[in-house]
C-alpha cells in the first residue's frame, strides 16, 4: 500500500477541481460532518478535538494486525479522546460494508455487528427484555460505527442520548428524584437488555436498596410492602406531582391497601385519620415501635392533645395505656372508646365490688364518668369537681 503522504497528494490532484467546490460547501458544514467526510477519504485526519501532536501519533499504519490502542500515547488529560472502533481504525471497511467504496452494509443492521460482538448477541438472547432499538438492530442510533469523542462510541454522552427518543421523565412533576436529576439513566437502566421489568439492571428492590437501605436498617418493625421491596407500589421512580414522589396522596396511598381504616361502620372517626393524615402517627417504612408508630402512646398523643397527665395529682392506675379504653382510628362508641361508656369500665371493675362502695348509693344505671374522671383527679377516687362537692355534703350536683 502507498504511504499516507503520497495517497493524500494523489487524491488532492484528482480532486483539485471538485475539492475547491467541496471546501466551499464544507465551510458551511458543522465541524463534525466535515471531519466525518475528511476521515472517509484521507488517512491521518486527527480526531476531533485532538492537538496536532496527538494526530501524528494516532495515525494508524495500514496493517491489519495493528491495534489502535498500541499506537496511542498517554492521552493529554484536558482533551476529550476520540475512540476509534478497531475495525475502522484498521481500515477493515469490508468487515461491515460491501466494499471499501460502498456504504452498503454487508447484512441486516445489527447482524453485521454481531459477527464480532458475539458475547453481546448471547447476552441479548439470554435476557428476558430487549430494548426495542437494540432488538431492531438500530445500533447506530446510539453508537457511531466508526469513531466518537464519547466512550463506548456513543453518539451522545449521558442522559441526552436517552432523551433523543424518550420524553424527559423529570418533566412528570415538580418533585424530582435526586438520583435521576444528578445521575445517569444507566445507573438504573440497562441500555441493551435486562431481566427486570422496566429494563432495570437489578430488581426494583435491589435498585432502591442500593441508596436507601438505611430506611429499614436495624429497625425492628418493617412495613410489609417495604420489606418486600415493593417501593413502586407507592413511589414513582423519576418525578411526580405529589410530595415524596408518591403516586397518589398519602390518604389514597394507604387506603389502597387498608380500606378498613377507618372502619366503614364507625360512628366516630379520629380527626387525623378522617383527614388521611396517617403519617401524623405512622412511619410509612419502618420503626422500632409496634404497629409502625413514630412514638408510643401517650407521648404520641401529646403531639396534638394537651398533656393532661403531667399536672395531675392523682392518676387512674391504667391511664397511660390509652388503648386500654380507646381505639386509635375509629369506633362504634363515642369518644373513640372501645366499648360503650357504660361497659368500658366494667372491663376491669366488677359490678359486685362497686355495689359495696359507700359513695355508690344511687349510682346504679348512671354513667361512671358522671362522677369520675376516667383519666385523672384531685383525689384518689378521681372524682369530678361536682361529685367532690356532693361528697362534701353540698348540693346534689349529679343529675343525669
Ligand atoms: C464496524 C462496522 C463498520 C466499519 C468497519 C466501517 N463502517 Fe462505514 N458505516 C457503518 C455503518 C453502520 C454506517 C451507517 C450505515 C447507515 O446509515 O445505514 C456506516 C456509514 C458509512 C458511510 C456513510 C456516511 C456516514 O459516515 O454515515 C461511509 C462513507 C462509510 N461508512 C465509509 C466507511 C469506510 C471508508 C470504512 C473503512 C475505512 C468504513 N466505513 C468502515 C459501519 C462500518
Ligand atoms: C470486525 C469486528 C467488529 C465488527 C464487525 C464490529 N465491531 Fe465493535 N468492536 C470490535 C473490537 C475489536 C472492539 C474493541 C474490543 C472490545 O471492546 O470488544 C469493538 C468495540 C466496540 C464498542 C466499544 C467501544 C469502547 O470504547 O469500548 C462498541 C460500542 C462497538 N464495538 C460497537 C459496534 C457496532 C455498533 C458494530 C456494528 C455497526 C460493531 N461494533 C461491529 C470489533 C468489531
Ligand atoms: C439505546 C442506545 C443503544 C443502542 C440502540 C445500542 N447500544 Fe450499545 N451501548 C449503549 C450504551 C449506553 C453503552 C455503554 C454501556 C455502559 O457504559 O454501561 C453501550 C455499550 C456497547 C458496547 C460495549 C460493551 C460494554 O459492555 O462496554 C458494545 C460492544 C455495544 N454497545 C454494541 C452495540 C450493538 C452491536 C448494538 C446494536 C445491536 C448496540 N450496542 C445498540 C447504548 C446503546
Ligand atoms: C432510538 C430511540 C431510543 C433511544 C436512543 C433510547 N430508547 Fe429506550 N426505548 C425506545 C423504544 C422505542 C422503547 C419502547 C417503547 C417505550 O416503552 O417507550 C423504549 C423503551 C425503554 C424503556 C422501557 C422498557 C419497558 O419495559 O417499559 C426504558 C426503561 C428505556 N427505553 C430506557 C432507555 C434508556 C436508559 C436510554 C438511554 C441509554 C434509552 N432508553 C434510549 C427507544 C429508544
Ligand atoms: C434511580 C433509578 C432510575 C434512574 C436514574 C432512571 N430510572 Fe427510569 N425507571 C426506574 C424505575 C424503577 C422504573 C420502573 C420500572 C418498573 O416499572 O418496574 C423506571 C421506568 C422507566 C421507563 C418506563 C416507562 C415509565 O416511565 O415507567 C422509562 C422509559 C425510563 N424509566 C426512562 C428513564 C430515563 C430516560 C432516565 C434518565 C433520564 C431514567 N429512566 C432514569 C428507575 C430509574
Ligand atoms: C443512586 C442512588 C439512588 C437510587 C438507586 C435511588 N435513590 Fe431515591 N434518592 C436518592 C437521593 C440522593 C435522594 C435525595 C436525598 C434523600 O431524600 O434521601 C433520594 C430521594 C428519594 C425519595 C424522596 C424524594 C422526596 O422528594 O422526598 C424517594 C421517595 C426515593 N428516593 C425513592 C427511591 C426509589 C423508590 C428508588 C428505587 C426505584 C430509589 N429512590 C433509588 C438516591 C437514590
Ligand atoms: C406503603 C407505601 C410506601 C412504600 C411501599 C414505600 N414508601 Fe417510601 N414513602 C412513603 C410515604 C407515604 C412517604 C412520605 C412522603 C411525604 O413526605 O409526604 C415516603 C417517603 C420516602 C422517602 C423520603 C425520605 C423519608 O425517609 O421519608 C424515601 C427516600 C423513600 N420513601 C424511599 C422508599 C423506598 C426506597 C422504598 C422501598 C424500599 C419505599 N420508600 C417504599 C410510602 C411508601
Ligand atoms: C401495597 C399495599 C400497602 C399499602 C399501600 C400500605 N400498606 Fe400498610 N400494610 C400492608 C400489609 C400487607 C401489611 C401487613 C398485614 C397487615 O397487618 O394488614 C401492612 C401493615 C401495616 C401496619 C401494621 C404494621 C404492624 O407491624 O403491625 C401499619 C401501621 C400500616 N400498614 C400502615 C400503613 C400506612 C400508614 C400506609 C400509607 C402510608 C400503608 N400502610 C400503606 C400493605 C400496605
Ligand atoms: C392518631 C394516631 C394515628 C393515626 C392518625 C393513624 N394511626 Fe394507625 N395506628 C395508630 C396506633 C397507635 C396503632 C396501634 C394500636 C395498638 O397498639 O393497638 C395503629 C395501628 C394501625 C394498624 C395496625 C393495626 C390495625 O389497627 O389494623 C394499621 C394497619 C394502621 N394503623 C393504619 C393506619 C392508616 C392507614 C392510617 C391513616 C388512614 C392510620 N393508621 C392513622 C395510630 C394512628
Ligand atoms: C395528629 C394530631 C393528633 C394526634 C397525634 C392524636 N389526636 Fe386525638 N384528636 C385529634 C383531633 C384534631 C381531635 C378532634 C378535636 C378534639 O377533640 O380535640 C382528636 C380527638 C380525640 C378524641 C375525642 C374523639 C371524640 O369523638 O370526641 C380522643 C378520645 C382522642 N383524640 C384520643 C387520642 C389518643 C388516645 C391519641 C394518642 C394515641 C391521640 N388522640 C392522638 C388529633 C390528634
Ligand atoms: C380507663 C379508660 C381510659 C383510658 C385508659 C384513657 N381514656 Fe381517654 N377517655 C376515656 C373516657 C371514658 C372518655 C370519655 C369521657 C367523657 O365522655 O366524659 C375519654 C375521653 C378522652 C378524650 C376526649 C376528651 C374530651 O373532652 O372530649 C381524650 C382526648 C382522651 N380521652 C385521651 C386519652 C389519652 C391520650 C389517653 C392515654 C394517656 C387516654 N385517654 C386513656 C377513658 C379512658
Ligand atoms: C384496664 C382496666 C381498667 C379499666 C378499663 C378501668 N379501670 Fe379503673 N382502675 C383500674 C385499676 C387497676 C385501678 C387501681 C386498682 C384498684 O382497682 O384498686 C383502678 C382504679 C379506679 C378508681 C379508684 C381509684 C383508686 O385508687 O382506688 C376509680 C374511681 C376507677 N378506677 C374508675 C374507673 C372508671 C370510671 C372506668 C371507666 C371509664 C375505669 N375505672 C376503667 C383498672 C381499670
Ligand atoms: C353518683 C356518683 C358515682 C357514680 C355514678 C359512680 N361512682 Fe364510683 N365512686 C363514687 C364516690 C363518691 C366514690 C368514693 C367512695 C367513698 O366514698 O369511699 C367512688 C368510688 C369508686 C371506686 C373506688 C372504690 C374503692 O373503695 O376503692 C371505684 C373503683 C369506682 N368508684 C368505680 C366506679 C365505676 C366503675 C362506676 C361506673 C360503673 C362508678 N364508680 C360510678 C361516686 C360514683
């Protein structure tokens, strides 16, 4: 074969006339397309963005055994390095084209590439899902078959490559996932093929756990769908219109699986439960407390109710166990009581014993809370002020 310098001068002569016209035309072209044409017809055209020094040393000798990487010196760090596809660098045009002078491909798109990239063909066959452009052999929508300034011969770097065909998933709402905003689509997705729904490289569970394992780490109680890695039951992966990347409002999210809370037959619904503010009391993922509560009662209750225990002189023995008498969400009885007011005290206080109490003369049939406060009191019998007055012999305060 002729020396590169001679070839250039030969071609220059042939194209002296046409060359002038071409140069005028090329002057209007983008740098990249100019470069592409130059490299087609001339050897030794420096890669885009390279200095002359690099150009000289990346000139590939026309030997079929030459591997371009051997000819490359240590790359100058500040400049992007052009990646040249080895068969192209080796001038092995007929590995892909019918001849050196024809752009016609040797076979169907994709198949040509699989002649050499056999492991890729195998991995596609072994995968459950193939990205449609890959399955269709449309390699060139992502790769430049000759050379590129981007690694892996990609036509565009990073997320813009994916966005040439896909709508930007971050446009789905004002709440955006930082992992998508700051990361690469290929952190989570495979470009060619995968075994997991949505072309994920790993299962959804493993994908999310990679960065969010701390949500459940060392916690004693884990919400079942979270333990099962069903993050996408509640969350959107990229962006959404609802805070916390939720697919639906908190109320609708929880009701999706817990439609019995509040109970349909309930007479009384605890206000935050009715409002769907489940997160006022629960952590959606995991806690160290029973039933995923953020805090145990009664501390939990003091987030919204005045702490009536702190200033109390006398307390009902069992008052700290609020759920001994109340239900957290809803009830068929008033005041969120587990049972009717008349029955709730009888759970622990035997009727027979009460009859023997002096102060209970005439108390029968009356609600206990007419005379007693269920929580606290000024005396050890938890008598309400009116009952205390009656005790002291004043007017018959209690009427019901
Ligand atoms: C690895 C396979 C491969 C090799 C090797 C290869 N080409 Fe190509 N070439 C392609 C593909 C794929 C296209 C795009 C075809 C299409 O658009 O349908 C292409 C397109 C072209 C085009 C059209 C313009 C362009 O750049 O899109 C020219 C000209 C060309 N090749 C010349 C060459 C020459 C000359 C060589 C040898 C120095 C060569 N090719 C080596 C795969 C290859
Ligand atoms: C004649 C054999 C041959 C053919 C045909 C071929 N390749 Fe390659 N390709 C190679 C070799 C050799 C390498 C470098 C070693 C490696 O990474 O496997 C390579 C590397 C690549 C790389 C990775 C580049 C990098 O920087 O790591 C891509 C992407 C690629 N080829 C795409 C294609 C596409 C697309 C086609 C079809 C248009 C194709 N190849 C056809 C031989 C070939
Ligand atoms: C949707 C875009 C897209 C399409 C279509 C596509 N690729 Fe790729 N390819 C990529 C990306 C992105 C990478 C880099 C992957 C990475 O860095 O993890 C890559 C990497 C490669 C590599 C390097 C292998 C490696 O593991 O580093 C080869 C070879 C390759 N592609 C060949 C092909 C062939 C052949 C086709 C057509 C059958 C094709 N690609 C179609 C996006 C694509
Ligand atoms: C050449 C066009 C093209 C490019 C470039 C492209 N895709 Fe696709 N992609 C498609 C088509 C077509 C589909 C199938 C239709 C759909 O789901 O939108 C698809 C589907 C997908 C799916 C959904 C698969 C499923 O099972 O629901 C994901 C995820 C995906 N692409 C990710 C990517 C990523 C990541 C990139 C960048 C590395 C990328 N795509 C680049 C064309 C493209
Ligand atoms: C943090 C991981 C992650 C990142 C980063 C990411 N995705 Fe996804 N993507 C997912 C998950 C998870 C799904 C849902 C998979 C499923 O349905 O099971 C998904 C689904 C998709 C789908 C299928 C259709 C849909 O919207 O549900 C497309 C297309 C897609 N992603 C494109 C992209 C593109 C483009 C980028 C980069 C801009 C990107 N993704 C970045 C995790 C991610
Ligand atoms: C590459 C790391 C990474 C991966 C993988 C990842 N995330 Fe994230 N995610 C982040 C970062 C960083 C933040 C922002 C800081 C924070 O809130 O923890 C975030 C925030 C979130 C938020 C809160 C958003 C908000 O606005 O409050 C949710 C919900 C979320 N991720 C869900 C997921 C789900 C579901 C998956 C799996 C599909 C996942 N993440 C995978 C890194 C990641
Ligand atoms: C049962 C529904 C549900 C499931 C399943 C779920 N989440 Fe959440 N997640 C929520 C709710 C509700 C919020 C709070 C949203 C808000 O701030 O209003 C949240 C908030 C988050 C946040 C923001 C930071 C924080 O700690 O509150 C991250 C990160 C997060 N989830 C990641 C995940 C990951 C990862 C998974 C899977 C392991 C997952 N979620 C499973 C409902 C769920
Ligand atoms: C995808 C279905 C699903 C969604 C959505 C869901 N849960 Fe659950 N939840 C379950 C399952 C399954 C259990 C375990 C079985 C049971 O106790 O019903 C459970 C149990 C619970 C428990 C009891 C945990 C324990 O250890 O006793 C609480 C509390 C809870 N969920 C709260 C919520 C809240 C709050 C929301 C909304 C942020 C929510 N759940 C959304 C499925 C779901
Ligand atoms: C005022 C605080 C509070 C609110 C608001 C609240 N919960 Fe609870 N929830 C609790 C407490 C406390 C328990 C545990 C009761 C116990 O220990 O007996 C509980 C238990 C549960 C349980 C497991 C036991 C059961 O009763 O089935 C589920 C499921 C549950 N809550 C779901 C929800 C959902 C869904 C919402 C929103 C609609 C919600 N909670 C709102 C305090 C609350
Ligand atoms: C997120 C705020 C919030 C938390 C936490 C909360 N409550 Fe409430 N609760 C309310 C509101 C609001 C009302 C209705 C207005 C009122 O009566 O003060 C209410 C009313 C009640 C009622 C009266 C219901 C009726 O029908 O009159 C009881 C009983 C009650 N709460 C018990 C509890 C107990 C027990 C706890 C702790 C496990 C608790 N609450 C935690 C907000 C809360
Ligand atoms: C021994 C049973 C019992 C226990 C334990 C109990 N309560 Fe009550 N609670 C009642 C009864 C009975 C009423 C209704 C009183 C009435 O109607 O006068 C009530 C009423 C309430 C009310 C509504 C007050 C109003 O005026 O509407 C709140 C709030 C309340 N309890 C909170 C709590 C909290 C918080 C705890 C735990 C620290 C708790 N209760 C423990 C029996 C109990
Ligand atoms: C969960 C069990 C339980 C329930 C329900 C219960 N109590 Fe009690 N009560 C106790 C215990 C234990 C004591 C203290 C030991 C004793 O009986 O002497 C006590 C003591 C009392 C005392 C006397 C205080 C003392 O020191 O002798 C009164 C008054 C009282 N309870 C009223 C009520 C009323 C009114 C109700 C219904 C609103 C009620 N109790 C519901 C368990 C309960
Ligand atoms: C008419 C007012 C009144 C009604 C109604 C009433 N009590 Fe009492 N109760 C008292 C008085 C007054 C005492 C103090 C007894 C004494 O004088 O020794 C008392 C004392 C008690 C004691 C303490 C007994 C002891 O000796 O330690 C208990 C327990 C008690 N009541 C429970 C109840 C229960 C449960 C109910 C409802 C079934 C109820 N009371 C209804 C007025 C009433």
